[in-house]
C-alpha cells in the first residue's frame, strides 16, 4: 500500500488544510513586513518567554563566575602635578570578568593618596607606588607615580585692571592690578613671575602685581618669567580731587569653613571709605583653602580628617601698609546619614552596582567599607563612589555600608539573588539569533510545509503518483523565498540569502517529515494486514 492510500480518509478535511495553509502563509508574509525594531522586540519577547519557561522546568544552573586572569593599569601621565588628581584606569582580562572589584593602596599617602575608585591625588613631591589587588589573590598590579611641579611658562598675555575693567591709566593715589591671560601651557607655574616698573617714582608694582600711582606721568610695567619678558604702558594722571587713602582694614565674615564649600569675607575700611577699595587676598596654605580676588574662601579636600587652620591675609591695594588677617578653620563635611539603592535585579554569576546617597550630599569623603552577610551568596566591594555586588548563588543577602569618615554612619539593604539565567550574557545573543532564525524562519516555514503537504496531498488525484509532492515543492519553496524578499518593504530590515535559505529549508523539511510519516504509516498498515488471520 502506498502512502497515498490515506487520501480518501483525509479528503473531507481538505478545505481545512487549504485555509490553514493560506492563513499561515499570510501570517509569515505579514511578519516579514514588520519594522526592524518591532521584529527585534518580538524576537526578544519570544526568547524571554522560552527562557523563563525552561527555567521553571529545569534545575537551577550553576552560575558562570568568570575570574580575572590578569590586570593592567594605565594613566594619562605617570608624572602628576602637585595638588591635582588623576584617574588610574584598570583593564581586565578577560573583559567580561564577573568580579571586577579592586582594592587600592599607596606606599605613601603623604605623597600620593589613592581613593577606592582609583583616583590618585598628588599631595607632595616625590614618588609613591600604587598597588591594586583583585578579589583573586593571584592577580594584582602596581604603578609608580611621581609628583612634580608645574612646567615653566612659554608664552602669555597681560593687561591692567581696576576691579574687572581693563584700564590703560589710573590716578595718583589709586591702584590697578596686572593680570595674566593666555598662559601657555595652561598649567604653567606662575610662582616664579617677577614684576618691575620702569620708573618707581611714577608707579610701583609689588610681587602680587598691584600697581600704585605715585606721580603723574607715563611708565612701563614689565612682567618677567626668566627669559620671557613682556611690558605694557600705563599712564598716571593727577586726580581732579585728592584721593582718599585707606587707613584701616578689617575682614568681616565667618571664621569656620568646610571642604568644597565657600565663605565670603568682606573688607571693612571703617568710617572713612577710601577712593580705591580694591583689596588683595592671600591664603597661607593653598592646599587647605584658596581665596579669590573678591574674598571668597574655598575649602579644599586636604588629607586627613582633622580640621586645619588657614590664615587669610588682606591688604589695601592703594596703601599696602594697611593690612589685616583672619584665621579660618576648615573642617571636612562629615556624613550624618547614608542610604543605599540598586537599579534592577541581580542573578547569580552577574554583578550589580549599589548606589549610596549621602546626607549632606557634599560629604567630603564618600568612601564606604562594604560587608556582605553571606559571602557564599554574594560578595561586595568598593568601586569608587559605588559598591560592586557580585552574585555567587541564589538566595537573600544583606549588604552593609559603613562610612570611612564615621563608622557610626552606616546603612544596610537586603537583596535577593535570583537563580542563574538559562543563558549567560555571552550566549544570550546566540539564543536570540536561534529564535529569530530557528523559530522565526525555519520552524514557521516547516509548519507551513506540513500544511502545504496536506493541502496538495488531499487535492491532487491519487492516481497521479507523486504529483502532489511535486506541486507542493514547486509552489511552497519559491513562496518561502518570496517571504524573505518582502523585507525590502519593511523599515529597518534587509532580506538576506541566508534567511531565504532558512525559509526554504524549513518548508522542505516539513515536506520530507510528512512524506516519511505517511510512508511509515503505510508500511505499518501493510504489516498489520499481513498479520491478520486468513478466513
């Protein structure tokens, strides 16, 4: 008995097969016209559904914790200028290592201080070695950093100012300030700058660049950086009314400041206001606090936790002998509270950042010590201003963060580590490709091949041997390739010969599976008839 012997039994269903074949073909054609982003979203949704379904059936997968094999460090320049900070960049091998937590130390924090995030702060001249240890005891790296002075000036421009206004003349009894601009290089050392006047009897200039008009006339003012010297011309005029010189000066304002905050000092000349109210301010320690030309004192992030004292000196520009000073205590901003949050969920074998929020927000040192309640479930380490949580196995874990400035300030968060995903990140894209090609192209067309076979099988006369199979191939295979060409009309999609092959091979596979099924069914039926007893 040939496989075609079952046509009579299936012919009553031929309309159903035909309608199903047409509807499935339309569905595949419409799917080919879906825009690229919608198609990708659909593939991802199907992939997530299949992965979630498999995870509910299969036992928990052993997480893929990829260890760090080697570590290297790089920095823009291993010679860093005093008082500046530079970030050291770590490079991991492999780049997709699970636990990228690092522990930074410096052989001499008084020369180079290193933060938990790998920021090197140049504190004093000299050389210090920065050592970095990974969570793998066998993998570490180091780098030598040298703190140097700023480079010499190679070029500059200059002009005279009264407050913020450039001037080319001043009156007798008043002052102007010589200011530099377009200094090359930008971080050049200006402490070696010297000034001089071509005629001190007409105008003088001190080490701070303050020019005082002594008598009417024209004078040349020189600025000297060793071999580089420039000059400008300044005219000193007799005032229409005699200038009032300052006789007294005090500074009004707070005596307490904080790191990364500012306080305003205001000059007080007493009851007699001078003609020229310009004042020059100087800080006794620019590593603790700086002061602007307008008396704004800015606390800097110095080393250590104890408060430091800086003396701000001010003198009247038009009468430098009138001078005053004020002690300012600069304290670090200590935290009063810290809270923790995470964005997203964590699965075993992956890592997640824990984001701390400090109160106040300008806490001077935002470094934290991190602890895990169960290192077998998850480990945690510092990653600069955040914590790096690495999931080991599924379960609940409590993470605690303690301020390095004040160990009484701490916060905890309890997180659930989810079981490892069916596919790790490295294989997820491969799975998405499989879903798109294996299900979206091959399987759909294979199902269409089943229906195409049944349609032609039931409609073609059984006396015409294999005509049904030939017609099904002749119509279905080009139709499957045609579906791929429809992507020319879909935004963001491009048809490929590879996907056309997947479509056609899926349809052909459906044909061959049905052919094999009916052939085996016929053989089974023939054997069954042979075994029936003869009457």
